[in-house]
């Protein structure tokens, strides 16, 4: 069981490195609009009463993930 867990952690680390690499290669305009999309999701629908300047980035990410 330990070997499978170690392999899983190693693969997750590689996946994270890939996503970090990809995010740095994205055009700035695309990254900008992705941020706008996350912000819009975090302040509409069931979160519609949220005051935007009071919302932290971590709260936006949690709402995007569905927590």
C-alpha cells in the first residue's frame, strides 16, 4: 500500500508541475479572462449578495471548486 501511495504522490506532483508550466505559457489575455470568469462565478447565483471588494482570492477559488 505504501508503494501505491508514493506513486500517487509522485504523479500528482508531476501533474501539478504540468499545470503550473501551462499557466505560465498561457497568453496574458486568456489568463485575464479566466480570472474574470472565476470572479464572476464567485459573485453571482447563490453568492449574489457578496460585496466584491471584500472577497479574497482564496474564497473565489473555494467557490469555484464548489466548497
